[in-house]
């Protein structure tokens, strides 16, 4: 094993925590951690929700994981003996207009048609048909090499003839909720292959099969931060210490970290911040390649409110789900209410409704608000997805590495996977193999004869739908002409 080095980590979110734990516990290196905020954790933000004399820990940033697509994070939790508990995962959509709300939930067929009038809605049945069609045909994109997959979601839906009703009431709400991205940007910009690969990985393109087992961290995600920091030297943690710049000395190969208080020199620096912040930190000495790659990444700011105001849940209680997408027609923000009674099992009888709303359409009753928090989330565009493939060209060069969820899909697992990749290159010997939790383009999806026949039937049904819609449009045109 190589001799110990002085390594700085900038940022104490999921990637920073993963890198710190791996280097502190499984390498000879001495680690120093810089954090601009007064607390550690970033999106790992567990707070108390209080009701009278009772309180329950609630996560307001990172909330849930699953037993299939979070292998590295789960191995980490198991290694440090931080337990998880089963969590419910369900999704609903509520769209409000002058004609009243349109609401559905995906937890059951009964809740899909929770509004009885939707049983007689051609648009609703078309959406259901398109959901099935999308689940079976969208994975075809994953058989193509990544370089042939530059089409956006909006372009893909239009090209394949999906209905606007399906787009606006299923896929765009699901995408916007998952990535905390405005519906408008999801529609126009989000790379189709990135979304479809994610949905495939998370078993969300499985019409009839079982979903994944979803989990939450017992007592909140802060439990693992506390476990990581339990034996880490306090003198090597710098809270409330924003880093001003990171510069490399070409002659010595050393890297300087500048704050308002001092300048410290390290053998290597891991920047575990959002990409725009990383670029800002190295800007005075960044190479043209670093600027070109990192400038392709953007972030969006989202506000999370911890409260108990049920007016930010669907009007129909049968539709209440773990994730509740709400829209009043505005395309410039995403509003999602996470029902923490379902997500972490907080007793409704004991605590009442425990809710976290991201970007509320209107502020909850101020008497119900227990906290307001801001989070930066990566914004995925074709340019960002392309830049992800270029990151190896700047990783580890000039004594600087980059880690964060933005390097992959934007989730907790991705932060850990990217951090573990960086620290392995620095000589960390992890107690478990690092899994490649991201499926690559160009892999082969098995198509059974039954799936092939079913897809032929769907194609035939789609042709029939197109013919019927064409006839309806022609009939409508004739009636108007009269």
C-alpha cells in the first residue's frame, strides 16, 4: 500500500461522507474535511418533527433507497452497522384547473380510477394504454450505443405517437418528481435514454411484475453521518469554512486550498460539491478541458418545507401516496409532497400528517410549518449527459478529483459510487467490491417470444388507435364545417 498522504475533501454531503469514511477507515491517508455550512451532511438533513411532547426524526433531503439499485450504499450501511427499515413507495398525480382536479394514484387499479368519471374518459384509457406501450417499447432505446441516443423525452414521445395526456399526466410528472426538475425542462430537454435507463433499473417499466423493496434509514439518514464521524478527529473537520479556491502547483504537484482564514497544502483534493461550485473553486487555474466539461453541468434550487398542512395532498384521500405530484398548470416548477407517515412509518395517530413538500404551489398554513430548507439538485440536459462521459479525462489530474451524484443519475447511490471510484484510485482498500450500479448503453435486453407477441399486439392496437383518432378528428371537422 502506498505511503500516507494529506488529502482534503471539500463538501460533506453523501459523496464527501463516502470518501471520508473510505479514506479514514481503509487507507493510510490523513483526511481533512471542509464544509461551508454550520452542519455536516448536505442533503442528508434529518430534523425532528414535533407534536406536543412527541417527536419523530424526518429526512427532508435524501429520504429512501431500495434493495436492488443501491448496492454500494447498502454495503456501506451494513459495514457500519446502520440499520434500515421497510418503506412504502407509491405515486400520485393531481392536476388542478378551472374544471376541477384530475387525480390518480398508481398503487392499485381502484386508485388509478379513484375518480369514477375517469372510467368513462377516453383520455384516461389512452393514458393507460400508453403506459403499457411505453413500458414495453421504451427499453428498445437501451439497445443502441449511447452516441446514437441523443433524443430528448419530448422528441421521443412525439416521434412514437404518445398522447399529450400520457405525457402531461404520467411521464412528465414522474420525471419531474424523480429529479426535482421543472415539468417544462423535463419535456423539452431531458435525455430520453437517461430516463428510460433509470426507469428500467428501478423496475418501473414492469407492467405486471413486482416492484422493488423500498427502505429508509432507521432514525434518519443522519445516523450514518454520526457513525462515520464518531471516531474522526475533530481537529481535521472545518465547519463554517467556505473554500475560496483550489489551485495546483505544477512544479511540486501539491494542491492549495484557500479559505478566508488560511491556505493549506495537500497532496490531493477531492471536490465533493455540485459541478458549478467545483468549477468556481478551480476557476483561477482550470484547464480548457476542465472548463469545457464542468461548465456543461447545471443545478436547480428547490425549497423543501416540513409541515402538516393536508391541503398540499390530493383532495381525494384514496389517492394519497408516498410521492404526490401536484400541479396548477405552471410549468416552471415541480411541486411534490412526500407523505412521511408512509415513507418512514410515522404514526398518524401520534404525530398527525407529517409532510415534506418540495416547491409548494402555495405556502402551507404557517402554523403547521416546522422547517424550510433549500437544496441544489443537478439539472440533466443532453450537454450534461455527454459531459459525464468525458469526466475520466479530468479525474485525478493536477491532484484534483471530483465526486458527487451529478456524475451519474443524481441519487444517493450515485454519490457513493462516484466517491468510491475516486478513493480506490487513491489506494483505499474497501471491505466490499464496488458495484457498477449504472447500466451502460449497448447492452442486450432479453426479449422472450411472449414479449415479442405482446409487442405485436400493442403495435396493432396502436394502429387501431391512430385510425380511430383520425376518424374522430375528421368527423369533428365535418361537424364544424356544417
